[in-house]
C-alpha cells in the first residue's frame, strides 16, 4: 500500500498505524476528503476494544459492533481498496484479516448549488448542479421521489477512475438505449477524462469534426434534467462537472428554455416565437443582406434601401469576416477578463473600436448594424453549443453567397439542410418531428402548450410508458 500510494512522498495520503486489542491496525485516508470529526469518533470507538473482543470474528465485530456508520463495506482486492481510498472513504486494515473495511466518511470540497449563469430565469428555482456528483443526484432525487429512478454508476478512465452516473426511469425509458449508452461508457479505454462530460460525449457518440451541431444537450438546471427524465431521456452525470448530458435530443430541444414554462402558456408561446425569430435572423440575415448588397438591381423597389451607402476601403466579405472574428475575440476576452473590468471592455469594444472603424473607412455602418443584430440573435439562442454551430453555418452561408450570389446562398442552405438531415443522436433523427413528420409533436415543438395538454411522451424515444397523465374525457 505504501509503495503504490507513495507514502510518505505524497503528503496528502494519511497513514495512522495503531494497536487495537493486541492487533495491528493501519488506517488510510486522503487529507481534505474525510470528515475529521467523524474519523475521531470512529477511532475512539476502536481504541476501547479489548483483546477478547477481537479473538473471534474480528472483522465482523469491528464492522457491526463498533463502527456505527450506515455506509460500511468490506472489500478483498487491492484495486477496489485503491479505488475507494482515492475516492474519499477511509480504509481500515486489520492484522490477520483478508478483507479491508471501507468507511464512507467523505466530505467533498464543493461549492453551494447556485443558479447557472447561462440558464437564468426571471422566476423559478435558483439551485443548479455543482462539480460533486452526489450533490447532483440528490438534486434530482429531491424533485422525483420515484422508486423506479435508477442511478447506475460506471467508472471511466484507467487512471482517473472518474465516476459517471447513468440516470433513467426503469419503467419509462427505452432500456435498449440505456444498455447501449452503458456499454459505450464501459468500452471507453483512455487514461483519464479531465474534460469530463465533453470527453464522454465524444467517446460515446464519436467525434465528427465536420459537423458542428450538438448531438446531446447540456444543462446545469436540475428541473430541466428531471423534465427530460420524465419524457424518457437518459441523463449522464459526470463527476467534477456541473453540466449533465441529456440524450438523445433533436434540433428542437436546443431551442427550448425553462423561462417559457415559468410563464403563462400564451406568454411562453410568445417568448418561444420571439426566440425562433432571433435564431432565424442570426443565421440568415447577414448572408441575405450580402446577396442584396452585391445585386441591388434584382431587388424590388421597396427594398432598394438595402445596400451600402458609404463603401469601405475593403470589400464586403473581408469586412464581414473581420467583424465576425472581432465579435468572437471580444467574447473570448470577456470570458478571461475579471468581472470589475468587463464593463470597461464592453465600452471600449462598442464605442471606440466600432466608431473608429467606421470613421477610418474600414467598416461601412451597415456592417456594424447587421453584425450587432445577428449577435443579439446568437446570444438569444438557449443552447450555447447550438449558437456556436449556427455561427459557423452563418459564416459558411456568407462565403457561399459571396461566391455565387443568390444561387450560392441557396446551395449553402441545401448543404446545411442535408447535414442536419443526416445528423442523428443515438439513432434519433435530428430534425424530428419535422422529418420524419409527426403532426402532434410538431405543434409541441413550435408552440409552448399548457402542461395539462402534455399527455404523451415523445414517440421517437420509444418509451415503455407513452402516457404521462390520463386524458380527461368530456362529459
């Protein structure tokens, strides 16, 4: 044990050697991961043991008689001893015994649950997932006290031994999907996954670098995760990450936000409609304007105002690319800028860079305006991953439009549509319920319907129980 753990080279591995009842006892723990008060109580209980207490069935007496703790187990292999010890529990080795005692006295270094920054709501719960997995599972259990809720644990990484939890409802979720995800997780052969949930996603789905569209959804909200569990989805929780994976998903899952369900149905439907417009504008407005600016003769009379009033010193395409890269650069700078200075960064970027760029002739005023509009639409996209994918799609459409005008724009749209059509999430078509068409599901995807009318689960998930609530019959 000392050789494998690097004792005493590793200062955080604590070894306490004692003699209890005439038997040598070694107690291992990791500094900072155990509750010292509980450990002291256990040691006091063990010190009081007499030799006669450990003559027969020493291990059983220790476990059942002296260590008063609900989570006490026995293991007999070194691999399991190392796994439990480095996960936080305390390990007790007794001379002459072939098994080790594992006592779960963990206390995790963790922050308090708080509202996620990118999934805020004006009214609703303010708790969110944290980096500690057991806290995250507790937040889900708090919202769903169903004995059929399963939390299956898998270790990933030959060195990191990272805990990954597969959560699902046993009598609702398609068990074939659960089996497939579990097998994919167990088949991961890598030394570690320090990037947590993103590494897991790429291993179980495969990395397609030419396809930017996310095939799973991430959330840091327990209420969102629980809602998807009730629909028949699988939730993958990776220890050390506050983001959980929802699988499988479609394109429309990335367009929904918890805010819509915290308002009246008509208000939620309006918010979703406005959001859809913003997302549509973020993808198509800039290439459409570029096509019109390059071909003012084909525009009808009422659209003649579209164009460039003051041509810049560089072409329109370089202007758009510079502006797009500039927005991305400012976004990255804002992430790395301390909070007290972020306001100053925004003022510098907005008033100084934009205004001066127009005055010196680098940008036309129209470029700055349209870039600002599409940026607002990008930030209105609920899914951060989808927003980044739409950004790349917009750049692709801009380049295609510059090459082939309206024809190039049309070819670009067809290419993006084919990409979405061929995308699948664990076998689920990405564009469902539009393709393949499902009339009832289309209405639910496009409009925020009242909860009282949400009677069935998505059929594409093949749930075991399709009904969410009994349908009321009219008298």
